[in-house]
């Protein structure tokens, strides 16, 4: 479970940095770069949720998934 929380936090932290960093990028480099950063940041939350819900088949303590080799 630690691995999943770490991956989720990393991806969501990257998302927040991209959103927050788009304002200075807008003033320094223009609208195109800021919009591109926001577009990438908008795609990251579904990726973070997917990574957060995947179970680790090598970890026997990871039993909160319904399907797979460690399903209850």
C-alpha cells in the first residue's frame, strides 16, 4: 500500500506544480506554454487514480483489491 500512496502523491504533486507553475510561465513565455502545462496537468489526475488503485501482485499484504492473485 505504501507504494501506491507514494505513486499517487507523486503524480498529484506533479499536477499541482504544473497548475501553479503555469501562471509564471504565462508571463515569461506566453499563452501556448501555459495552456500546454494546464492540459498536461488536467490529464494527470485519472492517471494518479489508476496508479493508486492498482494492486501489487508481489506484495502479500496488499489485499484490498477485488481481482488478481491477491484477491480475498
